[in-house]
């Protein structure tokens, strides 16, 4: 049983504030994913939890006990890094049991655990090989096994799959999911990959510039982002985000930009007009055959099988994207009409904060 609490946790490197007074409670058995762009403080947070980095201020508690001064080996944590530094001159089996030997676990017990854990991550056939003879995916499994075998209460994983190709990443992602379900331990998983976060997490913690900007279930984060930053970060293809200005029009509000003018739903009538951003996810754009006036030409058609992506040129750097059913047929240059359901619109003010209806 293990619960991790971070209280006003802070880390400065010279003038850089890597982690800015973080407050986070990770419940026992939870799969939590820290996600955010490179440099936002994910690794530093994880290394402080693990004990490899001393906080500048603040507290780390494990099950209610302050562990700031505890050595990494006394924290009952297992850490898996992005680079899976295996001992090159030891075979796979010896790599895996290394931690057990350090703990003076008896030979028989070592063997028993070695075989259990090898079955769990499906590497029993590799035990006599040398690390140099193993593929990237196999090495990552071995690194996992090496951590699992010591049976820590918490697992800390720092971009463990980022060096692998897309297919292998998906495969091992499913493996992580399965391990979590089987072991029922606490997992703290760090990634810059929004898709990995969405598929793995019980709860996502979105970080930017050393701070938590939003926490919630994957679906909460996707459907109810608190800011432009979060809206832009999650989703592939990303949300269409159009810079423009909100104007008062009679009782209502009208959004105008170089590429789109949109009547904002009446529920926003009390908002403050001014510069801002209009957002709509590609899957929420309704595409219909052109009735003349509001028509725009399809720039590019990208069939993906189940879905088709339609791209529209705008004055923005990113094209506007709509997702339509793969069975519908469209061609480049064809004029169509785009409409946006009221309930799927996202509005952001000039600071990037979400405007609520
Ligand atoms: N040992 C260090 N010395 C100086 N600056 C560091 C050190 N480690 C990290 N940083 C800085 O702290 C910030 C957060 O880094 P990091 O936690 O590695 O981010 P992430 O893992 O999210 O990419 C970055 O600006 C990084 O340059
Ligand atoms: Mg990192």
C-alpha cells in the first residue's frame, strides 16, 4: 500500500525554476501520467520522488511519512528510465537478478523470482542472451523486469517507451496497462506524448513551465480543457484554433477572423468582448455540400480508411482540419460548407484562458 504526496515541491537550478511549488496527491494503486512539453519539469519531479534530486523546498511524503532525507534505496520505489542502461557484460538473467543480489536474497529465491518476472513480461526465451543481442523492445522489457523483480510499492517510469518505434510503443503500452492491472501498484509515468497519456492514465497531470495546469481523467482533459495550451496539446489531429476577435453584436457575441466568422451561442452573451481564440475539434466540424454563400474549397483530401481528413487553407500557419467518415467521397477543390455545433465550441481569451458559457 502506498500513497505519494507532494507538498509545495520546488526545485531550482540556478535561475531556472524547474518545478514550481507542486501540490499533488497520488492515491494507492493509481496510474498517474505526468505529461507536458520537453523542459516542463517532469523528470525533475520524478527524480525528487525517487530521491535522486534534493528539493529546494517542499515535502515528499510516502504513506504520510516525510521522506525528503531518505536514500533512494529506502523509499520502496522502482524506477525505469528512458535509456535502459543494462550491464553489457552480464547476460539477461544476471541483469535481472542484480538488484536481488544487492539485497542479499538467497540463490533459490532469486531463481524463483527471475522466472516469475520473466513470464510476466514475456522474456523467458531471452535469459541466456547478452543485452547486445536483444532488440530495443526486448531491452525495454528486460529493464522493466529488472525493476519489477524487486517488488517495489511504487513504479516511477520516465519516458520508458520513447526510444521505440510506433508499433512497438503501442505494444509495450498495452503491456504497461496489463502490468498495472495485474500488480495493482502505484504507477507514476512520465511522457511528452499526449496519446500515451490518454491511453494509459487513470488520471492525467498536465504540466507546463514547472507547474500543474490541469488534472483529470483523460476524457475530462480532452473534453473540458482549461486553457488554449491544454486544448492544443491533446488530440491528433489537434483542435482547430483560430485567432480573432469577439465583438458585441446587439445582445449577442460574434467571433470574427480572417478565415471564419462565427455566431457565438447565446450562453456566452455575458462574456467580455476582445481578442481571443475560437476552437473546434476536427471531429466536431460538420461538412455539408455547399449552398453557395458560406462555401470554402477543400485544399487536400487525406483518406485514412475509417476516416478521411479534409484540409482547408487559412491565413493561419496550420490548415483547418475536418474529419469525415471514410465512406463519404470528397475531392480537392470541391466547395463545401462548414458548420460548428454550439456545444462543441471552445473559446479562449487573449491570455489563453478558457471562456466559460
Ligand atoms: N541538472 C540540471 N541542471 C540545470 N538545469 C536543469 C537540470 N535538470 C533539469 N534542468 C532544467 O530544468 C527544467 C526542467 O527539466 P526536466 O525536468 O528535465 O524537464 P522534462 O523532463 O519535462 O523535459 C529544464 O529547463 C531543464 O533545462
Ligand atoms: Mg524528461
